[in-house]
C-alpha cells in the first residue's frame, strides 16, 4: 500500500498552529499600529534612574522604594537595562510585554496538555479560546504602555510557578524552591505579586501524597509569604482616601466595582457587567465545590485542576486588591479602563479550563453529548464578546494614538516651548497626554539629556515665507486695526493648516509672539474641513481646520502689545513654516 505523503499529514497541524498565531499576530499588529515611542505618565519616573545609573550613584533604595504603593524593583531593573540598550525606545518595552505574554501562554498550553489525555479537536478548541481571551485587546492600555511590563511579568511568574508545581519530573523540594523564587520576583514587581503566595497554596498542597510532608511544605510556604510581606511593608505608607460614603454605600461600591473588574475583559456595558462578573464567580465556586465533593472518589481531579484553581484564585485576589485601591473612582471605572484586565482575564481562562477537564474526565459528562455542545455555544458567546470588546479597544486606540503623536511632536520640540501658562494649565495642551504636571516632563527631559539617552530638536529653521500655501489664520481676520483685550477676556483663534501633497498631515499649529523664536501656545489640527478638501481637490485635507480659545492671562507675557503668528513644524525639512495672516493685539487695563 502506498504511504500517505508527509505534507498531507502535516497540513491540518499547520492550519491549527496558524490559528494559535492569529491572536498573537493581532496584538503584534495592534502594537505596531498604535504604539508610540514616547513616555507618558508614570514613565517619567524612569529618567531619574537612568541618570543615577549613568553617574554611578544608583542605590538599592532607589530600586526598592514605593511607587504608588507598589514595590517595582524588578521592573525598574528591566527599564534600566532596556533603556540603555535602546536609547529608551518605548516600543522595545511594548514588545517585551508581548514576549512575556507569549511565554506565559506557552506555559498555559503546557499545563493544559498535562491535564488532558487527548489533544483532540475539543482540546484545541478549548486552548484556542484561551488564546483569544489571553491575547485580547481588552487589555489595550497595557499592550501600549511600557510601564505595565510589571503586570505581564507577574502573570508569567505565577503561571510559571503553577507549571513547576504541576511538573512530575521535578523533585518536590526543588519545585518549592523554584516556585518560591518565581513568587519572589512577582512580589517585588507590584503589590499584586504578593497574592501569588496565597494563590499557589492549592499547588503546594498536592505536591506530596503524604499528609506529614504536605504540612511541612505548607508551613514553609506560608513562612515565605510572611517574610515577603514583612519585607514589603518596610516603610510602607497607605495614601488616605477622601470619599464621603456611608458604610452601606461603600459596601455596595466595593461589590459592584469587584464584579465589574471580573467582567471587564468581556464587556463595557454598565447594565450587564455586574451580572457577567457574578456568573463567572459562581462558575468558579461551583467547579471548586464539585472537585471537593468528589475528593474521595476522584482524587485525580484535584491534581489535574489544582493549577487552574491557583490561577483563578490569583485573579480573584488581584481583583479584590484592585477594588480596595480604586473603588473610590466609581464602580464603572473598572469597566472603562483596561489596565486591570490583564489579571482579571485569568479567572475566565481558569473557568473554561476547569470546565474542559470536568467535561473530559467525568464519566457522566463523557457519555453525554450536550455538555460539549453547551460548552461550545458558551465559547461562541465569549468569542463574540471579545470581538466587540476588541473593536471598542481599536476605536479608542485610534483616538488615543493621535493625542500621543501630538505629545510626541511637542516633546520633540520642547526646547522651543515656552514655560508659559498655556503649556502648564490649558486643557488642550499637547503635553497633557504625557503628564498632567509639566515640571515632571521638564525634569525628565533634563535627566535624559544629561546621560545622552535622548536628544531633542535644536537649530530648527524658522522660514519667513513659503512658496506653497500651508494654511491661514482665518479668525481673527488680519487687519490694520489691532484686537483689544482686557485681562478677563479670551480670544479664539481659528484657521487651517496642511502639508501640500504629503501623505502625513500636520497635527499641531504653534503660536509665537512678535519676533520670538519660541511658542507660548498650540492648537490641535483635526476639525472637519470639507471646503478645504474641495477647493484644493484632495481628501488629504478633510480634517485640516483648527481652533483654540486662549485666556488673555495666558496670552499676555507682561511685555506689552504683541503680534501673534501661527506655524506648522515640518520634520522632513527640519523647519517651522508660517501660516498666512497674523493678529495684532493691544492689552488694555480694566
């Protein structure tokens, strides 16, 4: 008989592994499209570490000290290493987070293999669903923020510990030692890492069949947790919360926030999120109860399920910790921000993996066709929910990337931005997306420049005129009659700006006073301009208009009357190009 060709046999497997790659490739594309090489918010604490490292004065205390109630010792080490390797390219941090996530999923897959006798289609359906949830864009903020490496590192350490404790080829004492090292790294990566010690107790209990040995291992593990907690608490101070709620209101807020955190990977709906969270928790409790009830007759179930119980418990404990720290922001805050989903989605994965084990191993479920059918139907619902959630995440990222790119441009030109009231307080200032406090950015810039990790634009040419038309100040109209302003007044500037026949269009207009070669304010380009597109016969100019209102106190620099000019920055020519028109202003007293 002729043998089947190897390519024919391998073809289904190739398709299968390509399906596993789809969620990973989706996240990769998401990072490439929406990741911006610019630090923002908490990342501005990192330049001080670079400066101390370069000058040789970095101390252990600098790594160990609290950051918003978290010990981020190991993430700080990662930031320093990546920063000097890449001149602090933020995108390298994003791809390291993705790399940690990929390694974590591989461990999840291996744990699933060890708890399943057959790698059949049902097995792969279960793990493809796991991959889809694990690489979901529901955690979009964390995929696009390098500072969140800590969350992916903690998940990796916890899943690695579960894998180690579940590995029969490793000696029990070695298992404990390796798992403890992993938990230690998680502990000093963020406060959620402390929960890993408690979550892994089910895995520690099933290491040995001997009751005496189990007791010794458990005491050893709890002791390590106590020591870690004691070290973590050195110099720890909790920031006081200012929230005026009655005891009942506070309890209701805590409950709603907690269930919203649990449901956040699947929905943004205020109406259904709490109920989805309750369903997920009840499923986990039912599965745990089922295993305990059948402990005598089906001891193997506890062994198979213990890593997934640990993963689920870790997710619940992290959600409780997040709830206690953030409930004062409002219950719905949990579903509108995606930062908390990286841990909470592990509970959903634990539930579907536990259902898979019980359906596959229990004789009643194995003989009955309906459990698999129901499981598949629920899996389909999860896929739809993840799809909707991902679509929302992409829409949010499309908006956010524009603001980040504007912030990136402002940061590039920071040597040309005045220390003005506009750039400190105006709600439309381009630096706002990078940090709410301008001084934080200014300090970070000085520190980065001092160690030559990043350098910002200098020696940019200010063109006095341009051959092509780049835009206009439409309002106030240019005239010989100056605009008179009193201290309590505000002035609205309107106009449009383009790069003629360039694919990439300007996003910011900068304003200067008189003949100064610096800018006191800026406006965001992006308002609808079909008239400009029609006149210039190009859809590139559909969103070329801009508008900004500036209070007189932010416009007046104390030097008397002035003339306001508008400019766009052309990075290709390293030049500032003036827009047509200028506004003469006279400042009057009350």
